[in-house]
C-alpha cells in the first residue's frame, strides 16, 4: 500500500485520542498509526518515526493540556488541524449493586456526580480500557466507567451486563479539542472561502512591568481577536511565564502580521501555524 500517512497518538487502544485519529484520518486515502504510552513520547516521535501526531490540547471541563502546550517551546512543531471529539462516559456493571467501581482518574473527575450518588469503593486505573478489562475479569459485584464508544453491540452481545447506564458525564456538552501537529513546513496560503485561526507562543525572555499589557494592546490596535491566552511557567524561576495564544485569522493576514511585528520588538515569538476551524466566524476580512 502506497502513500500511507504515519500518525502517532496517545494509547492504549480505545482512548478518545484513537477516536480523534480516525476522525482526522478521513481526509487521507491510507493511514496507519501507533499508540504511545505518554504525550511526551507521542510528540517526540515526530518527525523521526511519524509524520503527524494527534494530541489533546484542551478539554471543556479540565482546561488546557499542559504537557502539549509546554512541548511547543521545547520542540519545533506546527499545528495543521484541529477537531473536537465529544466526551461521553457510561457505566457498565456485572451486578445491580456493585461494591467497586473501576475508573481512570480523568473519568472520575468528569463523572463525579454519578460517583457521589453511588456507594462502592472507587479503584483508580491507568486507562479507560483497563477499567473495562478489570470489570470483565472481576468475579465480585463491580462496575466500570468507560467511554461511550467502547459500549459496542459486539461487547453487549458477548457480555451480559447486569446494568448499562449511558452518559453519566457531569457536563452535557463535554468535549476535547485535539490538534494534529507535524515538523514545521512552509505555511500553506490561506484559502478565501475558509476561516482560520492561528497559534503562537510568546517566549518570556525580556520580562518587564506592563509587558503583557503591551502585547494585548498590539493585538487590540490591529483589531486581531484573541481566542485563548494561557500562561505557562518557564521552569526557570517563579514569576516567569510563556504565553500560549490562539487568535482569529491566518498568520499571513496583514493585520495579524502587523500585530506580531509589534510583539516581536519585545519578545521572541514561536509561530505554531494557521489552520481551519468552523466553530466561530473570523473577524479578519
């Protein structure tokens, strides 16, 4: 098979990351992917082992995924696409009154309301897949919180669960935003019928009073709408932060270029790329 696109993502099998890979890969005729045990190793595989990595960037409930944002300072990466995956958890049990509930630590935090209403010890697992496997092999009354997409017809046909409770997620609109990243390449020109957002990192190497305000004023003066502003510690000393920023418009848009030129007079800027999004209209016209 030719022209196979090698993609890396976070494992194990059955994660929302794997679901994101399948969604992202619809644009390719052929692709294959590998699952890595950590975000750091997933990102480090680019470009030596994989052309693209698909990683979570932000969850509606948990917020920004810090290891991914921090990697943008340490490693040359370019964001080429984003997509949002709905996060839905369900409960499967081998008994009507389970004594234990297997749940990955993130799933626990996002299904806290259901857990608070049910008795039983919570057993923390390393992954959602492990939660399901522990339940399937458990001989005592137990339950597992697992992603909705793991509750397939094949699973239900093979295992006679005592109960299945769909969508126990605390927030009805919970979702995780994923980004596809690659080794930096020349930026593709903006298409006139597409809406773009761009990402940058302002590196803290010239700190002084009022610095952040000066940067914000540069974007305001040039009418560039900021979509996200996240501070991350540099790891050098207290009070020093890098700023991860998402903004409307393509990096080659004149107003975006003018704003970034002003920012670059004071700090180093890492341009992470421009990519299409469809959740909001662009203010750059």
